[in-house]
């Protein structure tokens, strides 16, 4: 969905305000490697002149349409905004590789900075053109990225203009989602911690990630309204749905992906 020119101009104005904030919260560290951008693939992915695809850490923007699907709202706007930020940096960016340097698709995972030292992820989040995502171990800048997203959410910018948060019983497809629901049960077993909602969704913390979470707090969530984000999986498509189990599973990759509703 394209926003009107006036709104786009407003987004650029917001960017100017947030430039110093992005630098203050996420200042570019020294010793970064510089790279030339060949093209912007979408709102959170760059193609470099050396052939690498870079997935920006901590930012997930709406998906561009593929295989006959429509673009998600603000997907095109996010790509164009990132193109403008890269152009303003003369096509060159600085990269800070993540502790985990590649994703399962072979893309380079990195924080990306403009020529002025500003975090491009923080700027996109501050303009409401994407969602914060935290995937351990690449979570060093979660605090500043949360602050950027919070500002956009409070101002109702971009993806926050209308609430993107779904009720758990509204989930109807796999993919990235923000959802809310009331916790009916919390269970711990060899598969990790399972946080069941009163709807057909269960949140899961895998055993290898439990050390990052306050397990006692998780066990105390029963009866509370929570908001979670991440990539929803459909158990029924894998043939692994047993009677009485929730159809949808949302793996929690970091504590920042779950919060108790105010």
C-alpha cells in the first residue's frame, strides 16, 4: 500500500527528527567494514556489489507480493524509504556482522549504518516501516530498536496507523504476526516451555533458549493478557497435530518478543 505524497513527506520529516536519536541510541561502533549497495531488495534486505545479500538485524518489514500475492501494506513504502536512505549515503553503507553471521537462507546478518553513522534499522523502525524482531544471539541493539519502534507506535506512524495486532483466534496462516491472547496454561517439559492461550495458539520457548528467559516469570503468566510476535507455524501442515493440541505454534526467540499487556 502506497501512502500519499503528503504522508511520505511527513515520514521524511520524522526521519530528520529521529536522525540524532538513532545516532544516540545506536551509534555506529568503530572499525566497521564499508560496502557498496547494488540494489535494495526489500525494506530489510540489501544486495551488495560483491554478491552478498544482507538481512538487516532486528528489523522485519512487510512482505512484497510474490507468486501472485498482493504486497502487504507499507511493503513498497518500506523498500522505497530504504532506497532513499541508501541513496543519501551515496550507495555505501557500513556493516556490523551479527554474532550469528548467516541465516538459513545464506544471507549475511548485519546491522547497517549510513554514511552519517545512523542506524538504518532504527530509522526504519522510528518511521513505522517495520517491526522489531529479536532473534538470539543477535540481540545487542534490542533496547535502542525497541525505543525506536515505541516512538512510531505511540505516534501511530506507518504500520501502527491501524493496530496490526491480531487476536489469537484470528490467526489463519503461517508467517510473521503480532498477536494477543490470555494465557490459559503454562507447561514445561523436554520440549521447553509451552504457553497456551485460550485460543488455538501456543507460544514455545525451546530448551536451548530457556537460559535467556526468566522461567519463573513465564510460569506466572497464567491468566494474564500477553502480546507476542514472531513467525507462526502451522502444525497441521506438518502432519504433527495431535488431538487436543493447538494448531498454531509461535516460537519465542528472545524475551523481547513477548510482553504482558498493560
